[in-house]
């Protein structure tokens, strides 16, 4: 019976903590977009960028006489 003295306040603290966590998540827009995350694994990876080698600028070259 003495365990109830510990368990009841502990359960009340856990419920209050869960409520605080839930309201914090709602306040920080954690539940705004529920559709996009489940679609992200289905999207293709973007194509890797192919960098072209730098070519010397013809306008800055000085013509040799």
C-alpha cells in the first residue's frame, strides 16, 4: 500500500510532462505537414551536378604580336 504514495505522484508528473511535450510540439509546428514525410522515401534522388571544367576566358587573353 505504501507504493501508492510513490506511484500516484510519479504518474501525475509523467502526465504533466507528456502534456507539456505535446503542447510544445504543437506550438513549434511539429504537426503542420503530416503528408510529406511519408512521401519522401518514394522520391528519386536528384541528379548529381556535373561541373564543367573551367576554360580560359578569351576576352582577357592578350594577343601576341
